[in-house]
């Protein structure tokens, strides 16, 4: 693993992840889905992004597109991307533990780790996208049940990765003498996504990274403070948790052009927060406010796959914030 994806917080350094929400090819031809995804990952690696993440949904969120929006299976896609890249960390952001049981997640993640030479991170969350359960004909667990499934998944996956055999008796999941081979090549890191009170407690106990979606700097500061309190209680001697946000970036040469582009892309606000919208200097300033609130890593997606936003972010924003690990 490179220093960019080493565990623990390196103060003063902001790392970046490139997140893709859909895999719709620019040509409209399904045969071009993977070649374009592969090139996107290669460009992200060359530009200095530390992570490349893909969404894990069978039904996209309305903000991504209609139900017909192309989205590859994330684990197959990441395995293919692993053979086309060399350094970048690879993860799902995030896998729904109510639809993917612990043994399946542990196996898929370990396989990716072996294929990638130790670059896998496992991103998990408690799910809840109602349309997904409806399409699958499944009952949607309530929030407390989903949080319990997240907690058990984090425990069981670690056991499967680290022990010769695993027996696990939980309220939601059971494993009896389960053997997972091959093991990951390195000690994988676990990302937990979500900002609910129960999720924060699970993250404090089990996560190496935590991810919050479009919180804005002020809310991030409050979430980080709560997470650190829980961490001090649950694991006082553990390494610091890497704090990440999933952010949208709409960048243009001028603030007015970025505002117009944001309006045209139809990106919805989230609790009054639009994302990283503006000229490169505006976006860098917003990220510095995030850094002051406790940010380590910004996982960034670009609505519509906008090439101009991607280029300006990589060439004009990232060099202002990214550092070199000691």
C-alpha cells in the first residue's frame, strides 16, 4: 500500500477519492461501459487520487438517474479495474449489509484484495433505499434492525478475514465453522458510511474510516466530535479514524459558470448544502473549511461525469490541498 492509503490520520494532508455513481457510457453503447470505467480509474490514479470507489446499488437513487441507469456489479467491476491499475485503493461506497450477508462480503472483498495486490478497502452501510427493497420484493428492515445488522457484519467480516475458522452467533447472522480462503493479502481497512447515532457507535468500535454524505463543514465538525467521543469510550487505544466525506464537485473557470452548470445538472441540495460548486479557488476554500472541521479524505463525484469539472478539480484544486506523507 502507498502512504496515501496507509491507516491512521496524517494531519495536514487531504487525500482524495474518485467516486462514480453510474457507469452510463458516453456513447450509449453497453460495450463501452467497462472501457470507459477503466480509463476513468486510470486517469484518477494518474491524477493522484488515493481511492477509486463505485456505488453498490441494484436500483439507483433518483438523483443518479432512472431505474434504467447502467450500473455494473461493483465487485466484478472493481476486480477488472484492479488489473488495469497499480496503486489506487479500491472500494464500494457503500455495500448494503441488509442485502449482502457477511460471508458474501468478506469473500468478495478478500478476492478483490488478492487480485489487486492488497489495495481493497471494504465500504459498508446499513442501507435503507426503499425502492431497492420494493424492486426485490423484500421487507425493508427498520432503522434499528439495519443498525444491528451493520454492527454484526463488521464483527463477522473481521473474524472471517482473521481467523482460520469462524463461528458467529448473532441476532441477525449466524456462521458455523465457516472457513474463508484465501485471506486478504494485508490487514484490510473497513469503511462505515452513515451519520445516524447507532451507525456512529458502530463506526467508533469497528471502522478504520467513516464516510458522511454531503454534510457541509459545520455539520461535519459536530459529527467528528460525536464520533471521537464514542471512540474514546469504545476503543481508547485504537488509531484515529480517517474522516471522509462524499461530496459532489461542479467546477468551472468562474463562479458564475459553475453556478449555471450546477443549475443545469439538476443536482439537489442536501439540507441546504449544494456541494463543492464554484471556480477552483472557491472549491479549494470549501475543502479547507472541511479540513478545519476534521476532514482527512474527500471522496468526490462529478454529476454527469462532467469532463471540465474533473479536469479543473484534478489540475487546479487537488494540488492546493494534497500533501506528501512523511
